[in-house]
């Protein structure tokens, strides 16, 4: 080949190389840099799920922060942030993110994240809506049945050696079958709870203003148009709506006072929806016969929390009628792996510039 031809080929190759590097896909560009992903809370170190999904392209740092102040200096250069429900992720944290492509909440409820502030900054917030509806429904119905059948109460009574062996005639337990199980918010978890309650022979009704017509018929359950109608007719009320401006404080003293005397209340949704001080008060006065609480307004609760005091003190009138769990209704090993993996996969999509699956803002 003549020298001039060689030179022409060389120039053409160089040109095509230049064009290729300038017009690389976002995906190709992304693969050349190592990203920083910060898990803000809950984890002391990234688990296998995050490492498996993200390890090749990102350094995953787990902070286990107990307050937002601990995030200062740690998140500013993050390419993605994963926020669990133990931490509020407010505008002040969001405004510190300089490069962040996504905020992922590896779970259902994203009430602790200021999604409006993220929207203003153009940062998508994504949740994982589909990892554990059945476990939460299992936990809610298990609490309701345990309270209504007296299992919890009788177990405590026996442990303390109070009352007769066998039935205490002074404290009759009404039949469960045929009683009304009322659901506030009949989405994924509410529906799973409805199916379980039906299997116990309970008559199920729900209040959910946002569901289209026909769900009631498809599930063979009753729809009520007003929360009041559900409150006044439910022997067991189970809360399954998200915490929003509209639902904050939705079940307080006046709502509880409209429930039938001796009914049961279960909350596995969010603490901010139900006023737990009013619940303890209603248990004390016998208005409520039992309450199953998985979530509190503040988690972990302060040491002087009235609900903790009632639950700890065997002499407190509400003690035997209160089932308290540490926000674990969702938990099972498989589900944990699922929300971590799905959360990390959403982060990966953002890092690669691919379409996101569950943007909530
Ligand atoms: N304790 C735990 O471990 C867990 C708690 N949760 C909580 O459960 C909530 C529900 O989860 P999913 O059923 O998966 O959500 P979902 O989005 O499938 O269903 C929520 C339903 O609530 C309804 N809703 C909204 N506002 C309402 C209102 N003002 N009154 C009545 N209904 C209303 C919606 O229309 C929707 O049908 C989550 O937002 C989360 O806070 C979720 C997972 C685990
Ligand atoms: O997924 C949720 O919303 C939970 O509360 C558990 O993290």
C-alpha cells in the first residue's frame, strides 16, 4: 500500500475512533466510571444482594445513620442513594446531592422522603412496591385473630398465674366467624388481608376512595363510601393505606369512639395514621378490646412513650390487650432479599440511564 493510502486509512480510523468516543451511548459512558451508591440507614454494611447487583460498577457504602446530620459529608458526591424507613430524608439532605441520579426506597412506604423536594431537583424517587404484601397481611390478620380469639390475653394470664385453668366465665370470647373485618386502604396489602380474613369466615368491607369500581365484586367483599360507615360497623379494623397529608392522624380519639364497644384495631401501615395515645386510652376504658400495633409515630419510640409503658407494665389495664411489634410486619428472609435486590436493580437502571420502573414523584 502506498504511503499516501496508508496515511488516508490512518486518518479515517482515527476519525471513526473519535466519532465513536464522542457518540458513545449513555450506557457505554456509564460503564467507564465507578459510581458511588450510599445506603443511608439500617445496614452496617452492604449485603450480598446489593453487592451482587451493583458491585461491578459501583462502590456501595452503608452508613447505618441514625439521623440526617450523620449524612453530612457522606452523600454529596453520591450517584445514587438508598434510603430505608428508619431515617427522614428531607429537603436539606436532598439539596446536598450534587450528582444523584436516583433516590431508591427499597420498600413500599416512601413517606419519610421529601418527594416534592426531589422532584424540584429533578431527582426521581423510586420505591419497591411488590416484595412483601403477603407477609404484612399475614402479620395483620395474625394479630387480629390472636387478639379476637384471646390467644394473647390467655397466654399472658397463664404466665402470670392469674385466673382459672381453662375458661374464665367472667370474660367470654365472642365467636369470630361472621364478624366484620374492616379495611382502610384496599391496595396490595389490604387485598391480601381481605382474602385471609375471608378464609376465617369474616365478613369483609373496605374504605378506599381511590379504587375503581368493581374491586368489591371481584373480591366478593363490601365497599363503603365513608370512613365513618366502616368505623361504626367493624369489629376488627385493619389499616393499610399509605401515610400522606390526607391520612395523617386519620384514626384518632373521635374515630375510635365511633367503633363498636369491644372492637379491635390493627395498624401495620404507618404510625402517623393512628394516634396510639388514643388507642391506649381506648384500651384502658374498654372501648377497644385489643390493639395490634406494628408501627409507631416515632420509631424506635422514646423511652417515655405511653404505648411502651402500657405494653411493659403488667399492671397497666391495657397491657394484656396490646400486641406490639417493632415494625417487622413485612419481614421474612426471602422478602428482605427481594426488596434489596429489586432496590439495587432500580439503582442500576438509573446508573445505566435505562428507564426506571417505580418512580413515585
Ligand atoms: N409494617 C410494614 O412492615 C409495612 C408497612 N407498609 C405500609 O403499608 C402501606 C400500604 O401498602 P400497599 O398495600 O402495598 O400499598 P398500595 O399502594 O398497594 O395500597 C394502598 C391503598 O391505600 C389507598 N388509600 C390512599 N389514601 C387513602 C385514604 N385516604 N383512605 C383510604 N384508602 C386510601 C390507595 O388507594 C391504595 O389502594 C404502605 O404505604 C406502607 O406504609 C408496607 C409494607 C411493609
Ligand atoms: O416497605 C415498607 O413500607 C416497610 O414499612 C418496611 O420497610
